[in-house]
C-alpha cells in the first residue's frame, strides 16, 4: 500500500528548490497585481455603467433633474486613481449618459470641459476629505454650468434652477453618505 504524502511534505519538497521559491513569489505577486487591477477596473466601469443607467428617466421625462453620477464618478476616480482615470471616467459617463437620453446640447460640451478641469485639480487636493472636495466641486460645477447655460445658451431659468438644485442636493448626499464608504474599497 502506497503511503500518501501530506501537504507539508509536498510544500517542503517544492520549496527546497530556489527556482521554485522565486517562481512562487513572482506568481503570487502577479496574482495580487492582477486582482488589484481587476478590482479597480471593475469599480471604474461600474461607476460609468451606473452613471449611464441613472439617466434613463430623461428619455421619458422632459424635465432634467440632476440625479446624475457623472460628476461623482469623475471626482471619486480622480481622487483615488489620478487625473487621467478621472477624465476617462467622467468623459465616458457623460458621453454614454448623453447618448442614452439623446439630449446633445452645447452645455453638454461645456460639461466635458468642466469635467476635464475638475479631474486635473482633484488629485492635487488628496489631503482634503473626499466629502469636502466633492461637495465643493458639485456646488462650483452647478454654479458655472447654470451661468453658462443661462447667459450663453439662452436657457430657461426654471430648468437651470431645477437641475442645479437637484444635482447639488444629490451630490451632497452622495459625497456625505456614499463617497467615504466607496473610497474605503478603492
């Protein structure tokens, strides 16, 4: 009857060889890097997907409420992963959300510009809490966007007010409640 080796003997035999030890360490490091990158990619694409899906109501409702994750996704990824990823996430979210609801307006183009600027600034402020940064940029974004919409594009004041108030309120809630938890898993 053949004696079965237990796992300790197998591991001891395997790790006696220096090459096996080095290859094992490299393999473990590659696995850790792969899963870290996959987690980050999953988070980024989940944010883009949610920003896209949340705009679904705009296909059927003629009033633009500011329930939008584009700015949230842009700021949180810029804060955690840097400007390039923030720009990518913000642009992809805004493009997909706008494509989904079919409302291309000149103010959307200005939104791309604001997302670009915010994504460049946020990583430099990473010593400040995500909540403070997010709320500040949400308010600033809405003030600038509403002003541009009203002054340069002849927008209606009640539409600008509804969007700005709901967008600011939604983002304040998101940065107070969701962002700190989200940052902890990023």
